[in-house]
C-alpha cells in the first residue's frame, strides 16, 4: 500500500408527399337518351343508345420540387467539424497554463489500483512544495509534504515513513513554476476527442524509473486523471473531481513531524 501511495498519489494534483390524394372517381356518365321507336312501317329497329360522352380528367399542375435547404452559415459549418488535434507544443503549453494558473488546488479523488482495489479521499496542494492526500475511511493512510520531506502515515499502525521530495514523482508538480517540457522527459503527447494524454518517465523516483501519464479534459483542459506505473510495474489510476483553485488552505495541514 505504501508503494502505491508514493508512486501514484503523490502525483495527484496534477483533466449524440405524397401529393394529397385526389378522388379519381370519374364523373357519372350522363343518362342515356331513351330510344325513340320509329313507325312500324319503317321496319327498322331503334338505334342503340349513344354512349355518354366521357368527361375530361381533372388536370392538376405538376408539384414543384421542394426548395433546396439554405446553405449553413460558415460559422455553423465550422462548429460541425471536430477540432483539429493539438500539436505537441500546443498541448504542453495548455498543460503548463492549467498547472500554473493558481498556486492552490483542492479536489476529491478516486484511486483504482492494478489489483482492483478502490480508495478515495481529498487532495490539497499549495505550491511550492506543500501537498496533502487524505484518504477516506476505511483507509487509515495519509500523505503529507511540507516542501522538503514527504511523510507517509498509517494511523492504524501509528507509523510514519519519510522520503525526500526529490525521490517522489510529485517534485515537478510542486515547483513554483511548472514547465513540463523542461522538467520531465516527455515521451508522447496524444490529443483526441477524449482528451489529451501527456506521457513521460522519471528515472529519479524512489526504487527506479516510474512511467507517468497526465490526462487533461478535451474542452476545459483541466487535469482529470493520471496514471502511474511504478518501477515494479504496478499501475494506479486516479481520477479527480470537484477541482477548486481559489481558496488558500490552512498551512498547518502540511506539517511533517520529524
């Protein structure tokens, strides 16, 4: 559990006519004229009734073709197109802008470990250097950084393990000024409709090389998730909710007793 806390959660702060039918009944034929019998001496039979003249069919003007739909305004047509993927430089610039927008950050988080275990809690950051992960019950873990040291506490066991801040993946995220392109070894930047993922590695973390992915929202570019693979290959995914950037936290929550 401690390995998971150090490798993953220390990273947390930081991202659907027919034409109307007409009756076709033909007009009724005019009644036939009754035959008039000729005198008997004519020896001629009465002529057969003359068929009634057929009334002309009603004539309807051909239906006009439906009018063509008006062309969409250029602005509307542009909105219908999916946004072009960000370039590497644009994505890194927007990530830096979010991370540097405020020195304070608080968020709720949900952590999913590679073994299927789930945990949640509250994250608070105050740059430079200060950070606190407070796990909700039933977990008894807590991670606190005072700017120099990182303490991993287990309140159930009443233990505290200390690490130098530069041994953890969080060190670059707690800098006063963050520049991902300079601070870490960026390997890939992938931008699509689901978001932007920035993948990098850190060879100076405790125990060896860690691989880290920061995942930013496609619209707001808030940091919404991160994924950490520690030196032993153990994966942890953390999702952030209810991010706030304005209220400064109580400085006493970052105290580390040596």
